[in-house]
C-alpha cells in the first residue's frame, strides 16, 4: 500500500481503514484523509507516486501563451486542466484526477494533436492558476474565430450541393479552424446548459442556434461557404457517413468533461440548401433523477407516488416534446429501483443509463419496434415496464395486455392535458372498457422558465397585467410579484433554469 510505503500511515491504521473501506465502498485514501491521518499534499504525493506522474508546484510554473491559445478558457475550465506548454504536437497539462483518461483522449481529439501529457496538481491551485492565466489572455470567442474564417477561400461548394469531392471534404472537416469552431460551439452549449444546438443552412446564410430553457437564441453566423465543412466535421465526430447527403442520419457523440459524461445525440436531415443538424445535449451530471426536486407540488407528488406504487396497471405522463416527460419517468423508476423488482425499459433512444434497469433501445432498421420489443419483454419476467412512447394501436394493445397480466406499465403520450390521454387512446382504437380496467393515473406536465435569483426584483403588477392572468386585485392582495431585470448570471435574459408544472 503506497500510503504505508511512504510512511504516512502504519499497518494497524491501514487494517482499520481497509475494513471501513469494505463496509462503506469508499476509497482508502479518502478515509485516511477524512480521519486526518494524511493531508492534501500527502495524498497528492501518494497519487503521483502510484500513477508515476510528476507532482507540480503551480507557484513555480507559468503556462506558455501558445498553450493558452490552443486550449480555450471554457474548455480548460470544464476539464479542470491547466495547459502548460505545447511542443512538437504534444500538449502538457496539469490535472487533479489521474483516472480521467477519457478527458485526455477527448482533449487530444478535439485539438487534433498527437498526445496530451498529464502532470498532477491540487484542484484548488489549478482553478486559481486558470483564473490568473486567462485573465491576462483575451479568450478567443466564437465571434473572433468566425471573423478570421470569413477571409478564408471559398472552397466552391454551391448553395444547392449536388456532388462533392470526398477527399476535399475530409480535409475541410479536419482543418484546425473548423475543428476548433465546432468544439467551441459544443462546449459553450454544455456550459450554458443548452438542451439542443442547431446548425441550419439557408440560401444565403448559415445559422447556429442554442435552445436554452426552451427558447432558441442565435449565435454569430459563420460564413455560408463553411456549411459543408461544419456538417462534415460533426459527422466525423459522430461516426456518420460524410459522403451520404441524400438520406437522414442519426449518430452519437460522447464526451467526458469535468468528470461528467455528456452524451450528444446527432440528427442530420437533408434540406433544400444543405444538411440541417440538431445536436441534443444529454448532460448526465446535470440531471437530478429525484421526484422531490423536479418542482412537483406535494399533493401531486403524493398522488403520483400512490399510483406508481401499484402492482399493475398503466401510468401515463403526457405533454409536448421537451416537456420533461422522460425525466419524470426516470425519476419514478429510480425511486422504484429495488433489488426485489425487475424493471425493463424500451426506449427510442435510451437517453440516460441507470444502474439496475434493463434498457432496450428501439431500432427501426431491423424492425425492433416498441410493439416487438414489448412482446419479448413480457417473456423476461418483469415487474415494471417502461415503454418510451405509445405511438400506435399495436403498442397500446400490448401495454394493456401487460397491465392485465400483473405488470405495472409506464409510458408517455403527446397530448395537451391529462384528460386528453383518454381521448387519444380511444382515437387509437383501444376499447373503453380496457382503458377503465387498466389506466391507473395520468400526469400532464410542462416546463416553464424560472426568474433568475441573482436579478429578481419585486414589482407591483398593473390592472391590465392581472386581467391577462384572469386575476382581480383582491385575488392577489398581500402577494408579492417579481420579474428578472437581467444580469451577467443569466446573460441579461432575466430567466435562469426551468421547473415543472403538473396536472
């Protein structure tokens, strides 16, 4: 044991620590630190010795301008890495987590360099050094990068592209400016908590937009002639066919940033003026699968828990696309995820991986539909089943049969309100008596923006504003009203984050 070899603890202390580590599933080093047997510096020294890394005193090193320019500030902060130098296509960084090898690979691929060498340092000192290093260096923004790319030579791809030279496209996709632009756009989307990033070709322009808190915001547009290079770069990152421009394609990008896995689902759609690309950002580190924390009122939460705890039946969550239906169902299944029950899901796609759940992804290319998957799931001895969406009569009928044979089925529907789910099922062709026998509960939901807490300001609403909400002055007497003025924390929008409203 490295802590004993270095003389930081003795064999008796190690035995006691190892016993606690087995019982609590906590690393030995963390227990030794919590007990006060070692300090942070000794832990770093042991970690460096164990992994054969160089331990850096950040007071004695100074990052080179070349390294700071190669790694944008937002990327360095997300990865919690301080770039020190870049020589012979090798980038040297200081990091605090030697086990985060995926971050090193992601950084190498993003920057298109041969190798990233890691040295070790305390995370608090790394964050201080990052703030100091980048405070004296103007961070290159997307607007700055686009301004330099606007002077590049137009590579000759017309607005209505009918043929392409694959070799030229590959060269364009791997060009440093294009690679850097796409990386910066994706990282900024993650940092700003965007749910989607849109790349949209039009006849005379190429737009890039983020969807934050349900609203689309436009970025500085890149030159129109870079549309092919940008779309090809995204295809390369998501392992799609860059030569195929006539058919829709779906892919996936997975990044490990700051210890969090960020999954990105890529959708490519051919349009009249090029390929429209939408990237859905699924940041697992940002999603809290806890029914107590998704904004559900206590009376609704009590009813929902009562319904979802039943041994059989169908529970539906309804609402438009992007209303948080999947998050609500994941939160419910996480609460029901116990060793005594088998839970199987069939989804299109599997958005978040949850330990303890058997998750099956739909694949229409091989005819693995919701209905076909559900038939097989019933032979897997499940207790609870999640069907991503009831889209047709066949899926609805199998879900009904599953609930009648002792299974609890959770699913979603696209309806405007909770009662509309019954109308939708009848419209599909499900018999009314089967709906009565199986349907246990329907939860309709929406996501609404929250006022930014940093710039929340009290105000007195006018009579006209109250009338718009069907309220009278006497209805709100003694109540306080707020609005967001806009500040740096919310990008001057007045709103930050979203919460659910439920029926």
